[in-house]
C-alpha cells in the first residue's frame, strides 16, 4: 500500500477547501480506506472541524516542518474511524520567514510524507489560501490537486492562476503532479450565475471538472461547530450525499487509471 497524495488548494479563501478536505476524507474513511489529513492552513479550520481545538494540538504540522519532528509522532486519530489528522497551529503563518534561508525548503513536507505513505490509502493536504511556501510544499509532495471553486464569476480568474502554478511546479519540482479535478462548491441551481459559470468551466476544462457538485447546504455549515464531518452529522443531507458521491467518483477515477496503466 502506498498512499495517493492529494492537495486541496485555491489561493482564494472561502471556497470550501477545509470543508472538502474534511468530508471527502471522512467519506473515503467510512468506505474502509485509511486516510490522513494534513492541515497546512494556519487558520486550522480543518483541525477545528474534526473536533480538535487549539488546546488539543500538542504536536502539529509546524513541528513537522520547522522542528523536524517525525510526522508519525505528530498525527492523532479523529472521531471518525480510519481517519487520522496532523493538526495545524497559527505559528505556521511565520513559516515563510523561518524557512527563508533553508535549502530545499519546498521539499520538507514530501520527505516527511515519504516516511508514512505506506500506512495510508490517501493523504489529503489542506492548503492555505495563498501560493506561498506551504502550498508549494504541498504541491511538491502530491500526486494530484483538487481545486475547489465557488460558482461565481471572479473565481474563473483565480483558476487560471492556479493552473499556471501547477504547470510551474510540474516543469521544475514535481513532474508527476496533475490536476485531479476542479470541484464546483456552494452550488445553487436556482442562481443564474451558477449555471453560467458551470457551463464555462465545463466547456473550458471538460472532464477535468468533477461531475459531482457540492450544494449550498445548511448541514455542511453546521457540522464544524459540532466537530464532526457532515457525513456523520447528517448522513442523509444533500451536502453529505454530495461528498459521498464525490468519494465514489474519485475512487472510480483511480480504478480507471489503474486499468489504463
């Protein structure tokens, strides 16, 4: 077993990165996959959303990157079976400065993940809303990237920049990385702009866009305050069913790739 490593990234905040990291991971874990989430965002929303508040984060992704503690010694189980977490801490916001003079700083996370990748089926990295050294570490370590995108007009511009960043990483630091898929989030079928943006993205990117869309759903918004994924908070809600569908679509894509190899 060697994990499929996937970054969840977008330089724009509020597009559903943490929500996707939590719920896609939980949906896969509930299907029997062993999953690790690495919270690389100083805001720590993924950690909080999995019921691990700041007082429970003794060892974090900061320790792994800056203090060189072994990743395996810093992960902790979550309330969801088969799902482990490397929590985040606000100190991560200073990493850009602290690593300024460090050689090969963009490869630190990869070397750490390499020590545990045989323990998991999937490793998801929740990236901060920027294209700095933390996101670069994530992309260098990953096989692919999921790009959550809110269905609004300005999101199209940010998507272009992200694709350029992935191409730059691919040309110099990680030739194996590819875009797993663009995920349309906060989808409201009643909204004309939602349909318009969806049409343009699918026309431009084709099968690089997941068939599954994540709807606006109050249960998705409520679940983090209870510290559990929506797939456990209300497993029959539209939000939960969408993330289960996304997990199935991702698994199907992996099976197709294996057959083609």
